[in-house]
C-alpha cells in the first residue's frame, strides 16, 4: 500500500466516522486553531490498527516520511495526530534522516499538542539512540522560533534518570526571562518532571533562581513539593 493509498483510506474512514458535535468540542478545546472531523483517539487507533497490520512487512523509514508529509498537508487535526502516531509506533525505524521532516512538522500547524508529542515520542527517542543528534537540540534552544525553544526545554520529560541535568538547567536559565506562556509553562513542566527523579537538585535550582523565574514557572516546578 503506497503512502497515498494509506492516506486515501484514512480519509474515507475519518469522513465516515465524523461527528460534528464532537468536532466543535475538540475545536473549542484547541482554541479554534484547527478544524476537526470529531474522531477521538480510540476511534483513530481502531481505524489505523488493521492498516498497520496489513502494512507491517512494507513499513520502513522512507514510507513513514512520505506518509507523514502527505498527512501533514491536510487541514484537519486528526491527520496530524495520525502522522505523529506513526512515528511513535515505529520509533525503532526512525534514524536522523527523519529529523528535518520532524522539524518541518513542528514549524507548520504549530500548537502545543503536536509540538509536545513530536518532541516526546519522536525526537526524544531518536536523541537517546543517536546522541550525536543532541547538537540539534542546542540549535533549537538558540532558535528564534518559540516552539523549537519549547522542545529544547521539554524533550527530556520522559527521560527520568537519563536526563542531562546540565543541559536542562542551562536551557531553563537561557529562557527564564521570556514572557511567552508556552515557554514559562515549559520550564515549570520540565523542572517538575525531573524533580520526580532528582528533587534535591531541582528544588535547589528553583530556589537559586526564584527571582528570575516567572511565577508560573516557579509554581509549576514546585507543584508536587
């Protein structure tokens, strides 16, 4: 099944299961950033599962990238969610060849849901497997785009004891002066998650920078203290 055939079948299924009342709720939750069919994640998974099973012998990185690009061209948010799901479900097939495509996905149709899921379920596993790619996160930290900055701050939220604390603390310091909500929230979130593994050093960092951190970042970091 070619990438285009896969997308065509997904389109048929999404249209078949579309629910206007759910779409309105989902659009409102996302502050009307994107149109929706009104198909929730469990139903999306049910739609995709038999296709993945059928495709299993032929799925490779090239197929994933071609399919993700086609899905990302669509306007409804369910297409974007499925593209990210494909990366997550097949992360063992992903190499640094996928990085530029993932970055383009972050920069287009940008909102917290896609950015955070691309970060945690596609980019983060790649960095663990290919440590040399960490230079790209350093580039993200210095980029003018807020969403790439957010990824540099939060990509380690699932790393636990594998977290590079020096990088985390450094990137938080680099951006703690920022006024954007999504950056302030990201700093607090990243610190709060790492505190589950290293409470002592996180709390010391937070107290050291109490006057520099925004109130939001400070509260989020200490939320479970």
